[in-house]
């Protein structure tokens, strides 16, 4: 279980607020439970049809984008039918994204829903410092707060007995459409922040001292039967045994105006069984709603039960959570140096219900609304854009906010008053602007994450966000390579980010530079405001940002990396990794830190350790595998989660890039220590890695369609760490990329064809290979002696009357070896006195004879000869030495050093192309 700490990311501070409102996101696990729907075990035979509001709708009010994994076409159709119902009930200007997974789950579980992150203090947030599901947050903000992520992740049990039709007649099966409708409901906001830890119950985030607390939107509406709000820490300490008692009391309610109205004016009972039900308690309606039109969001569903409408109570709850609201779109007025004419406040209002006429008002004050509150009616000509003027005021600071009232008798304020907007009073939030001479410098934020560049880069994009209380006049970048003369280039306005902050960018023309490995790019960013003082600022405050230059080597089709080689470290860009040999390891390898760090100390509460191979790989059609040995002792995810889930904690992953590192895509999904029981045991025991733990891993580089044969790619190894628990880390060794793993067939029928006193000739049947056989390795007495390309071999210079054994192996172009052939054993023939003394003794001169240190051999041939072989044998026929020599002018003349030989009789044998000559000599 993760430590109960809150980790959030501040994305932007809006200028012009009385309080520093911040757009933040969190992945804190207490705020992101996986909510589960169970089988009830009952045959229900209930059908609640979709209300006419869905059937009569001509167009969807929202767009859902679903990514399916493992679904059949029939299951997709049922899923889409549920999506269509929600899309015609709830309105959102931002597409709602769902990661839908069809997978094996525990028996009795039908599905589970979770969100990868939550947001607070975004534009139009009803409650201040309150966490909202992405679906509601995006809707209220009017833009996607996390465009790269899913809004919800939903799993469905592939082993359940599903009814895949959409007609509401599941019979004795479980209606998939109903379950999809239910799980999407959790992703739309039906989710409490309640949790249990031992004997205590808690709500939302709470620090170790019980002082810092924050909640999800659902929590604000949770009360007990005595009317006590569960998040009121004056009543219930958070966490505490008292809170757990409340959770297990069968006496918890959702209390909000529209939900209560839908329930006949009575507060809505939630599911709070006397035994805590992880994943279900509090985040469902009470069982008393079973069999009614409000049954969809109860904690279980029976066979024969078709619930095709959320029900009025759920819709009332959603309305008060933020699905019925007024969205304001307004740019805060900036400061002004000279105020001579009225300032116009403009705002676009998008209301889900009608507004009362003349209810949109501008409030402004010169004393922060302590005693002064001026109210001006905002007028409109199109029912959307409203305007009002603030007259010239002899005061240096003016505060203002906007108010609207719907025909549901609900007040809405912008900025949010932090009370859920179910209020009639101003709280503590407003915009403000200052008039007078400006001395405030611009604020700049470097938006670049380049930790390195490659020497082949021609254009480098540099961007920065900048804002100013008056406005930005200009921005420029100062840059240089190494200690060369600095150059300057203007940054131009590019766009506004999702928070409305201006982004400026340019491309550095690095094609004008001669980048080399080891160079450094230095730069700083300047901004000048549009005030009369032309206030300026630059970042960093001291020195420069530094980007090292690394070399990209020539592309190859395959490579093998042995980290014991001296240059192994030079072919990787290492960010957090090292090439090292820790204790308990026999050789060097690629290592993350041991242990690696927690992510909370870094941007977005995460840290990435990266090792990029600087040798590009040309992907092949056939051998597109990467294999390596690894030890993976990184924190495992919660049981049952898969890569991409909110509770799939730390992971390692192998990725590729087709654009020299600008973007990266995975070859396969990320993984953790759970790939091996040995790795998991080491993590659980806080153990260290050691040499004996290496396991081999093979990945097909083309398997998921992100890359194609012919692509030239870079490859990187990445370890991702989130906040809290960590492990020993990751080690990688013996990397082979696109090395053909298919070995040639075994050479067959090895046999001898000719045997002499000094030679043995071999022959065998050829091998085959998926690519081509490059040759054959010949082993004599288990020792590799030669490599040939043909299927024959002649062993020479052997001793006579000696036994030898042989086998051969086939090899291909990538050095894959076949199994060894059959072994043959052969014995060279003996040398007799007849064949030693038989041929042409008188034609060769040997002198002096007897000899002591040197002996001379001369032979003159009548016929043309090119090569002669000279051998010396002992009297018993043992070969002492031999040489081969080219013959010039048909004459063979050689002097041989015999000083190392013992005294006695010896034979000299001269082998020519057409004859063999022998002679005896004596060493004295």
C-alpha cells in the first residue's frame, strides 16, 4: 500500500486573483480508488428503459472516445449503446476518453472503474481546493486538462456470463449494457474519497499530522443521519476509528438540493454496510434502491436485470457535482499605467439551465469588498457574451467578480467562491488590477525539456511561457556553442496554453553550426514588458541553460553490446544510468541507481532514468528482436492492475524513436518486478540484485505496429518512478539487437574420404539456414582448427599412426552456431622404410652428412615445379617438422637449423607435384 501522502503538480498560477488559485493535478491513490461492481447472485428480472430524453435526442450532447482492448464486435456494440445513452444526457465541450479493457477478473466481479488522475482549482471549479474527476474538470474548464491521458479506465470481466444484446432482455445472463452504463457513471463523478486503513477510516488526502486535508467533490455532500458532515473535522477526526464507524453504520447519505428533490425531498442513502467493502462502500447508492428506477448505481447487479437509465437521483447528484452549471469564459483585466477611460469587463457564459433575466452582474470594490461593493448589470445582445464597465476610479487597486443566477435558484460566481456555488454570498475570491507606474518584471518559464541534443540536429525548437501584469512586448533567446560569440534570435508568440498563458517559440538554426560530440549549447531567455519602464527579465538568473551534444553513429542492421568493452559507455546517452559493476556482480552492465529515487522531488512528481543507444538500428523484415539479460526490482502495481492503470506503480520500458529522439513509442508495454517471482521476492524483502538473478528478455520490435521494417530508429531503456515506495532498480546486460536467433541445421553424415600418414580428408552434408549458411567450423580433438565455406576439409601436417577425432558446426552471417555434427574418429597411416626410401634418393643432395647444427638440401628438377614440401622424420617415423616453399627455376635449395634435435638417424622427405624423394642423414 502506498504511503498516505499527497503528490500534486502545480500547472499554472493565474494572475489577478485575491488568492493564488492554482490548476493542479494529483495521482494520490487514496483519492483514486478502483470502484468495483459485483454480481448480486440473484435473478432479478427488472427492466428500466432509457428515458425519452435519450430516445428523442437528435444529436449527442457530448462525445465519447473509447479505446477497446480485447472486446468482440458484439461487446463493442453493447458498450457503444451505453455510451450513446450517456452522451445524450450529459453535456461537455471536451471529448470524454475511456480506456476499456476486456480481461479476466476474480469470480463475482463484473467490472471496475478508476481514473488515472484528478484536478482541482481549475477554471470554473465549484469548490476551491477540491479534487474533481477529469470528466467534470474538463467540462467546467472548457478544455482538456490532460490531453495525453484517459479520463477513465474501465475493466470488464471476460469470464462473466454476459448478455451482449441491447434490447433489455438478458434472461438468465448479466446485461453488459447496464454494467457499462454503471462503470461510466463512476468515471463521471460517482466516486467518494472514503478509505479504510486498519481500524481507521479516512476521507481524501490527510497528512501525517492530520492538518493538511483535501477531498474529492463527492465528499462535500456526505452526511450521516444526524445531519453531520463527514468532512467536518470538528466532529470527526480524519482519519479515525469514529469515521470508520460511520462508514460501517448503514447511515450515510448524499445531501444536495437536486438529488434530494429527485428523492422526494429526502436525503439520498448511500451504501455503507456494517463491514467495509473495499471498492464499493460509500461510492454506491444503498441497496434499498434495488428494483427501482434508481437501481443502476447500487453496488451489485443480478442476472436478468437490465438498467438502461441512470435514474433521477443519480442525475440530481451529478447536477450538484458540476454537470449542471454555468461556465464562465473571461480573461482577467491586466494592470494599467494610465487609466483615463472606463474599463470593460467581458465574459461569455454557457449555462446548462436558463438564467434569470438581469441576473448576470459585475461586482467591483476598492477595499476588497470589506465595505465597498458596487454592482453593475452586465448586458448582452446574444445571451452569451456579457459586458459591463468599471468607471475610472481614483484608487490604485480594484477588485471584481461576476455573479449569475439560474432558474434552479442557484448562484454562480467567477472566480469560484469555494462553496460549491450553492451560495448567495461572496466568499474570498476575486480578480483585481492595479493602476499606476509599473515596476513589475515579466515572469518567464522555460518550457524546454531537452537534456541533450544529437550532432545531426539541424533545427532545435525552443519555447517559453511568459506573462506580465501589463503585457509582454518582446522575447528573445541568447545562445552560443561552447565559448563562441553569443547569437540572438527573437521568440515569436505561438499560442496560448490551456490556461491562457502565452507561449513564445523559435527554432535555433543549428545547421549554421558544426556540432560535434562533446560540444555544449548554452542559452538564456529574455523578456521585456510593454510598460513605460520596459521592465525586463531573463532566465536563468545566473549563467546559462546547458545542453550537451552527443554523437549519432552510422546506422547498422544489428549489434551486440558487451558492457565489459571499454567503449560501451561511449555509445549510450546516460541520464541517471551508469555502466558499472556493483558488489555481487561478475561483470559490468547498465545499472539504474540502487536504489532508485522517489518521484516526488521532481517535476510532475515523477522521475525518468534513461539510457539511449547512440547507434541507430535499421529495422529488418525478419530478425526484428532485441534480447537482453535483466534484473528488475522495481515497485509492483496493485494486484490485478496492468500497465497504464493508475495503480500500476513504477515500471521499466523499452522504447524507440523514428525522429532522432523527438518522440518515443514503446515496443511493448511497461513492466515491473512481477515478471519474476525472484524479482518480486527481492522487492518484498528489500533485497539487492546479484549476478545469479539475471533473466533473459526478448522483445519483437515490430509487434505492436509502432514501427515498420525499413525504419531507422533509436532505442532507449527507461525506468519510471512515482512518489513513495521504490526498489533496488534495474540492471541490463548482454544486449543483442536484430541478431538472428535461428541457428543453421546440423551438418549431417560427417565421414572420412582419404587417410594418409599426414592427412585426413572429411566430407559432410550441407546445412540450411533461414538466411544463409556462412561457413563451417571444423573441430579437431574438440579444438577449433579451421573455418571453411565448402562441405569438405583436409587436415594436414598430422603425425603418422595417430588417432584424431573430428566434428563440424555450421554458422550463419550473425554467428549463430548449429549443433555439432556426428563425430568421426580416424588414424593416420604408419610410415614404413619402403615408402621412406623408395623414391629417387640420388636426385637430392643432403650435406654435410653427418651434421651438427645445420643441414643443406638441394634438388634440381628436370620438369617444371612450383611448390615443394619438405618434412623431417625421426627413425621411428614421427614427424619432426615440415615446411612448404615456392620453387624458382625448378631448383629447391634450403638450409635447416637442426641444433635442437638429438643425435641419431633421421629422414628427409621432399614432396613434389609428381614425385616424392627421401634421404637419410645423421646428427652427431
